[in-house]
């Protein structure tokens, strides 16, 4: 779709905003929004301590990443 450019009195070019031609019904609106679901977090086991953690992040339980200690964690 081509954008519509308009020129006002001061020779400035601006575009018109999109305006719907007809009202969307509640059913149509809700069908469109039906796929906005939250998904469960993907968790993996830490290779060092076996605690569940998010992938590609430092483990909160032992402070390791890729079998190396990155931060020291108080126990």
C-alpha cells in the first residue's frame, strides 16, 4: 500500500495516519488476540550442581557457567 503524502499551507509534507474503514467486532478482536499466551520458561539442569536454571545464564545456586565458577556464592 502506498503512503499518502499531503502538503499543507506552509509547504510542509506530512503523512495521514491509518484510520479503519469499519468497526472491528468484539469477536474478531478477541480472535486476533487469542494467540497472546505466555509460555512456560525453558529450564535446564546445571552441569555442576544439577539445580534447574535458565539456559545460557550463570547458575544462581553454585555461580558456575559452562562448568567454570564465574561468581562466588555464599552458602
